[in-house]
C-alpha cells in the first residue's frame, strides 16, 4: 500500500512524517441462539509526528465493521473512529485530547474502578476497548510518582500514583454522572517479597446517588509465571451490594514459539454457575495469526451463567 505522490510530497514540507498500517480481523462464530455470524473489521492506523516537535503525536484509527447473520440473512456495515487523539509528552507534563484508551485499574479479569473502558472478559476480543472522548493530563511529581486528571462527558477522575518500596500504589476519586455514582478508591500492584508472584488489587467505596447508599467493591488477584512458559492467575471479586462473590482462574502456556494456549474460568461462588473460555492462537507468519476457541456456560436456568448458549469462534488476523 503506497500513499499518493502528491501527499508524500506535501508531508515533508509540513515536517509531519506519516506512519500508517492496515489490519484485518475476521471472526466466524456459532451458537444455538444466533446460529452463524461473520464479523469482519478492517482497521486503518495512522500516526503523525512533527519533526520540529517530537514530543507531539497525532493518532487516528478508523474501523470499518461488517456483521453478517446467516440465520436472518442480514448484513450490517458501518465505519467509525476507534481512536483519534493528539498527545504531548514532555519531561514533567503529559496530556492527551480526543478519543483514547484511559488507563485505569490493575485487574486482569475485572476493573471495578475503571468507569471509562473496563475489561469485558466475556467477549471474544477482551483486549478491544472502544475508548472515551476525554481530556487527560498527567504531571510527574517525581521520578516515581505522578498525578493525573481525566475529564470526559459526564465522567471525571483524579488519581495520584507512586512507587512505595515494593509496590505501585494509587488513590483515586471518580465522579460518574452517567451512572449516578461516585467512587473513592485505590489501585495496588507489586511483587510478593522476592517470590516472583505479582499481587494486584483495586476497588473502593462507591456512593450510589439514586439509592442514596454506599457499597464496597474490590478485586484481589495474584499471578505467577513459571520457567517453562506456563502462567497461572487467580482473581477474586466481591461486591457487598449484590452480595455475590466471584473467582477467576486463568491458565496460559506458550507451547511452542508459534502456539499459545489459554484457559479462563469464572465461577459465581454463590450459585456455583461457571463461564469457561478455552482458546489457542497459532502464528502463521510475522503478520498473520489464527485463533480458535469457545465460550461455555454452565448452570441452572435461574443461575447467572445458566441458560446461555455456548459459542464457538475462529479468528483470522492479518496485518499489512
């Protein structure tokens, strides 16, 4: 793929070199409720870096998404902006304006403190975050501490974060007008002594303006990577408003340099229903991979993970 010569001639004059890339994801999935579905996403990424100001970066990512339901014989196609922001990174000051991924939380399965783009562990593409139109500012208080402020539509958050002896610790305050609630919370992540076990926790005290009450929600997790490319993660989640406990176990194994295996299991400890998603990713080349997996639900019809159709998927990815 080449840029038009006229554009290539203009960009050097502006001093704005343009980097770009194109990738495509095609996901074939099947479940008993929706039958077959074909989802395709073509993503164009472009980055502009002015030569006279290397601290300034502009980024635009555009998605064209199409979804075809075989049972209904229906096709939906739309083009949207996935990311569009201007970023400045100085020695003490850092800011981003536009549609962006706001980095909140340390959990791997759940992010109770993230009101902007939390993890969706029940999706096929858990790494996909739609992003938020926001203005985010960060100030380096010292080499090991920083303060950041994020302002978005109906949401805002302030956080101070630093490294204290053995762990990264943060205190944060969140104003969420969209869900009529506020939060005073924390983030913590660090190694347990010198064991190689990484501990993570996040959560806090939520004020529900609609009900006029408060509740506590938090997660506590641990992760360890073995020498044989095997990793084990456990994460516990509790919410004293719903009175429901969850436990998640994630297993990862790099079987060969080209083949990676993963298994995630989430258990509702109150009704004992399960959600399990095994998957593997095989690297076909440096620019291409193939993933295969399933989403299994197990439980009674009145349980959280009961009465949901199992889903199977095949994901082909290529980068141009």
